[in-house]
């Protein structure tokens, strides 16, 4: 059975494999399957975007977390800041 843990593991594997789009696809699949997305899953998605140079999408996921009332953590924030820095948008990370 697919659940939050299995989706999180998949998103984390995508992040490690540099497959940011697939990680986002898993997050979308979770919503369709009505599986709860938690901090770990979102953080894996943000980290995948960081590694894929997708700073704007990483920030979008952070905003999605806030709208869904999912608590972000140091890992999430660090990945967003790093994504902005790597994308040449360090000022965005500050503001």
C-alpha cells in the first residue's frame, strides 16, 4: 500500500538521483491519491528542486507547505536558501 512513508522514500530517491521533476510528480500523485504530504516529503521535493536548479519551484513548495499548514524545518529552509543561491537569486532568499 502506498502511504506517506513510501512516497517520501520515493521523493528522497528522486532527490538523490537528480530527478526533481519526478519528485514533484510524486507530490502531485500524493494529492490525487489523498495521501497526506508531510514535512519530510515536502523537504525531499524542495531538496530535489535545489539540486535541479529550480529555485522558483522550491520557493513555491515552501509556500504550498504554509498553505497546507505543514510545518517546515531547518532542512526545508536550508534547501530553499541554497536553491536561491545556486540560481543566482540570493537576495530572494533574504526577503
